[in-house]
């Protein structure tokens, strides 16, 4: 905890648990507005990528997040298979299954990090 307090002196903490077995909850942690990760998750711009023709496509995918909300673990919408320009050799059903499995995987990672349960 000392390292975190040295690096982020503006943070406030709350100890969870008894002395010696403590975990800490940190208030004030957020993605900086000038970070590349801020654009995707927190701005109104949405996610962007380059398609096959080299044109930049932007999708409006924003998630309402409140640091004190229990619904803060929501992920942005993942792309719908029907909206993707897939090669004909790639079955839509397999891509759809992959997207669903990947979203579930991302949600588990996010939930684990939020709960600070790294033994899973």
C-alpha cells in the first residue's frame, strides 16, 4: 500500500477487513483523459477501428459508469456478427460463438479485478 500512496498521493483509501488481513479500496482511481484508453470507454466518441478498405469506422458504444454503482461492471456492446464485413469462408455462427465466449471471458476478468479476488 505504501507504493500506491507514494505514486498516487491524492487517493483516499478505506481498509476492508481486520488488521493484518486487510484489503484496501481506493477512491479516486480513473483513466486519465489524455490516455488512449479514455477515448474508448469514457468519452462520447465510442470505439474506433480501421476496416478492410482503410477507412476509420467509429461506433457509438458508451457505458454509463458510476464509481459507487454496482452496475459499473458492464462492458460495452460487442459487435453484432450481422454488422461485420466477414470473408465468405468464415462461418457467421463460429464468429458469433467466439464473440459471445470472448465477452464472457472479459466480463469474468473485469469482475475478478473489481472484487480483487485474484485466487480464481
